[in-house]
C-alpha cells in the first residue's frame, strides 16, 4: 500500500503537551494521528463526541478552569457525602 504525507498546523504548547502524554503511552504523534484516522474510517466519523456545550456546562467549565467553587475530598466516602448533600 502506498503512503502519503499529512501536515498539520498546531500551536507549540498543544504539541508539547500531546507529546508528553503520548510519550507516556510510548506512542509518537505520527502513530497517534494514524490511530485517529483509522478509527475515523472504522467508525465512519469522529471517534469521540464533539458538540457545543450548553450554557450551564460552558459556565461550569470556565469556573473550574479558574478554580472557582472547587471542592476537594480526602476519600471516596467524603466525596459521596459531599455529592449527596
């Protein structure tokens, strides 16, 4: 099977972060892209959900990124107590 080359432009920070994650998995960026494209073909679409979040979800994401109203739990039991209250 013949091969072709794909070039992708991405900001440097995202590339570095991806390389760090993929390096821990012993996968190169090139191999990760190949895996992604194979899954696109197999699933006949993007292999994960892509959607615009509703306003509540978007607000919650913004707040969590800013560290607003975050709660920490020291155990699973404490976490569930917090969730149920």
